[in-house]
C-alpha cells in the first residue's frame, strides 16, 4: 500500500482544454505544463492536452522542456514545445535539435541561441519577449528596438526564425486594474515598432489563464493557459471552477495508518499545539511536509475521512500528521483519507487548502513531489497507457 496517491482525471484535463480552446476565439492553445504540469505529471497531461487540441506545450525551464520533448513520444510537427528560462551555459544546440522553441529576453540570450543553432546546423525558432510592465523577464522598452534589430540580422543569416512575440500580465486576475490596459498598449506599441523595423512574427501571444477566463481581448494568435487547464480558478475571489466551466483534475488521498484512543488533556504531535478537550480517538495519516503538506496546515488543514470533514490536529510533521476523530469514532486503520479533490463528495478542494494555509492554489499542487504515486484515469478507470509518476512524469 502506498502511503498516498494522487489521482489525475484525464477526462477533466480534456474537458478543460476544450473549454479553454473555445474561449480562445480561434487562437492556438498552448498547454502550460511547467513544474511537472503544476504537480499533475507533465508527460501524461501533455499527451492528454494534445489529444484535446493543444498545439503547443509551455515549459518554463529549458531542462524540463528537453526532458518532456525526449519522453513525450509525439512527432514534433504535431505539437511544438516552448521554453523560456535558462542560464547562459544552457545546451541550446540540444534544445534546437529537439525542436524546442525559445523565449528570448536579452541580446546575450539571442546571441547564445544563435551560436547553438550554428552548432546544430539548424534554425532556432525564437519568441522575443517584451517586458510590458511585469518587471520580470523580457526586454525593457529601451532595449526592445536593439533586440528586434539583432534578431532580424540573425534571421537574415539563417541562424534564427522570428516565430513569435510575447509578454505576460501582472494583474490579469484583476482586469479592471489600470496596469492591464497599460500592458496591452505597451505590447501593441512594441509590435508596431517591430513591424516598422521589418519583423513579421508568426505568433503573437499575451493571454494566460486569468486573461482567458475574464475575457480580455488579447487572444491574438496563441493563448497560454496554465492553472485553468487543471480545472482550478485563476480568479477564486470572483468565480469558482464550476462557474468557469472547469473541473479540478486532481485528488490527493492517503489512509489511516494507526487509530487509537487518547485521554482528555493529551497533547498531539510536536509542541502540543493541539490538546484534546475530552477522551477521544485519533488517527495517524502517513504524509507530511516531505510530501507537500504545508507545515502551516497545523490545526487548519482540512481532510475528509469516514464521510466527515475534519481538520489536522496538531503540528504537521515531516511524514505524518494526526486527526482528532472524536469520541466513538468508527474509523479503522486502512480507511481512506481524502486531503482534496474536485469537491463532488463534500471533500475539501485545492482552493480550500489554499485558503486554510494562506496561499494560492498554484502553490498547493506544485509542491507535490514526483515521488508520490500518480494514477491517471479516464471514466473513473486507470488509463493503462499513462502509468504512474515514476515512469511517465517528467
């Protein structure tokens, strides 16, 4: 018996991808599967999203993109892969050989990619990134013209091809924020300047999950949903997944490894942060912060066991936590414990966990380590072609 299991509903991934594709107004769909598909497993999710109409995969780290490209088993003409985070000594030649397209934020990166293209004797496909106001990656406004000019010179040489131009929002989850309109204007200004210089981008892209579900008019040629692909709301303060037509794909379950009576006044776990108020029965769950459970979930993390929702009692440990099951509890060792799921059966959701520990849903799922067993299902049955995290996740 595994100490815990993550079940990923591929039907939900498919349905979410189709919903997002419909919202894209004819633009291509990039399934963002970075960070091991937000903890869901990059390769199985990628295959599912491709089957549902995604033509691009987005991975931040170049190393992860190379791993996914190597293990995906899909013709690179069927789906393109893009990556945008890498160091100056990255193996660009290997990436280019695998057909990975590269986001470019600086002249130095552009030159290094061109050198890699020459080594590979291939043309690198690049997407020039303009910093429109997020203040993170991307060329600053003052650097944009030089970046475009140098890219055009390298394109004339045959080292690169200007595949795309892109940027990223700071406040897409708050479409009324003045920065949103300012970033759209800055992006349009950058595109106009690039076109005056002679650049002809095949794809322009700006929309992430929040921009897509809030209906911002920025679908352009390609949209890049991440969180929404997994059925989670990028605007939880405004709309739930159900209200957005999305279905959460992930269920995290464990089991009770020990059930025992304890007296009133007994402190539970390190530091006795929880003390029983009456004679009761406790249950031990063999997962902890080494398994992605926030230590901040002490006394607040919600779980469902025996048809009832409970909260973690006492401090979360490295590999276990305790539940106060109450006097007369009927649970037994081996009983299923659901930490979170879609919420259909009254179980806590990822958003419930995020609210409980004071973070965002992204952090809850991306903390789940690759060592946890992942089972992929369709129509409630294991999908034999997907396997588990140990043999199919990136």
